C-alpha cells in the first residue's frame, strides 16, 4: 500500500517536471483541499438554511461555478426545438448560411458595424458602444479605443465579452434584426504586428479628413494614441424576421 502511494507520488512528480500542463493539475489538487471551494450549482439553485454564511456583496459565482442549463432555455427551443410550426430540428440553417446573413449586415457599411459590447469585472457588468470591423477570413472583430479606459482594464482582467448589434425596432416583427456575439478579446498597442493587421481590416481612413490630416498622419496618430482590441468570435445568435419568408426559423446560431 505504502509502496503504491510512493510510486504514484514519483509518477506525479515526474509528470510535473515534464508536462507543462501538470502545473494546472497541481493547482486543481490544491483547490480540492481548500474548504471554501464549493461545488458546481445550477443557475436555478437556491440556498438552504444550512448554507455557509454569505457576506454582503458576494455573489454565488464568487464561490460556485454556475451551470446554465442551456438545453431547456427558451432560446434553445426557438433555435432547434418543437416551436410554432417547426418540428425539432426543422428550419435550422447551416453554419455557413447563418454566417452569410451576418456578412450581409456588415456589408451594408464597409464591413464595420456599431455594437454595444459588455465586459464583466468583479461580477459587475459594464457596456459601451463602439464600432467593430469584421475580418471575414479569421472571423475576428477589430476595434480601436482611447488609451486608459475602464473597458480595457476589464478586458485585461476578464477577456470574455458579449456584444450586441441590433436594428432599431420599428414595431414590425418582419423587420427585426439583431445578433449577439460571445467571444474573447485581446488587447494590442500600436507597436505590435497585430495592430497593423487590424488597421488593414478596419476602415480608419475616413476619419483623417474630418481632422484635416493626410491618411499617413492619421495612421501615426492612431498608432500612438489608441489601443486595439481583437475579439475572436466563438458564438453568434441571430434573430431576423426576414428569415421567415425564406422558410427558416427566425432564431439561428453560428458557433466556431
Ligand atoms: C462564500 C462562498 C459561497 C457563496 C458566495 C455561495 N456559496 Fe453556496 N456553498 C458554499 C459552500 C462552501 C458550500 C458547501 C460545499 C458544497 O456543497 O459545495 C455551498 C453549498 C451550496 C449548495 C449545495 C450544493 C450541493 O450540491 O450540495 C447550493 C445549492 C448552494 N451552495 C447555492 C448557492 C447559491 C444559490 C448562492 C448564491 C445566492 C451561493 N451558494 C453562494 C459556498 C458559497
């Protein structure tokens, strides 16, 4: 028994030395020893009388990982389930078809669109409005932001972002169009090659004229004074009234 434990320990230590991923395993093992690390809970879970005391200002997900049961949520029914005239699985577009609809929205304005983007820090969500340009090949979004803003501090600490684009609702469901993006944002300054890649995609030239600068001068100002975010799109959920006459559900999903 003792011998088995010792050799397991040696194997474990050897794994630590040779595998870069093993430090994660060690951290997990350490986590298990910490009594305050709580189990996963459902998003609908409540707290029982015997629950450890929760200090004011703490949220469930400070201690628990909160599981969202995405299979029974209303959105899942609209996307794929038995809903209105649709049987489960009917009226669902292919990923490429959904992507084409997204492209059509971007094409209306030089591959750039105005989004509301949400970040989250210390369990407090924060939204802001910015223009994002799409690189259709890599399926990433580029935006340029003033240095030192709050959102950049949020992204540095928590790169998971959520974004929303929508057409103003005119009270006619046939004209509804909106989509939500889940993704991961990275931050680059003007000295990086990624920044130059972003400038190739983002149509920044138009703003030079308003500032009475040449495009070259404006480009230098952008590189010096702005910070770029590159957001890798992981999932898009699209709602579009115009899909109904095409015999598709009006809620569709694209995932990477
Ligand atoms: C300060 C950390 C902390 C916070 C905040 C917290 N919990 Fe807990 N919770 C625990 C610990 C510790 C346990 C006991 C260990 C366990 O069962 O995971 C527990 C247990 C539970 C359990 C029982 C889990 C099981 O499967 O036995 C539920 C359900 C639960 N918590 C729900 C909640 C909800 C809902 C909130 C937010 C309103 C919340 N908790 C906030 C620490 C916390």
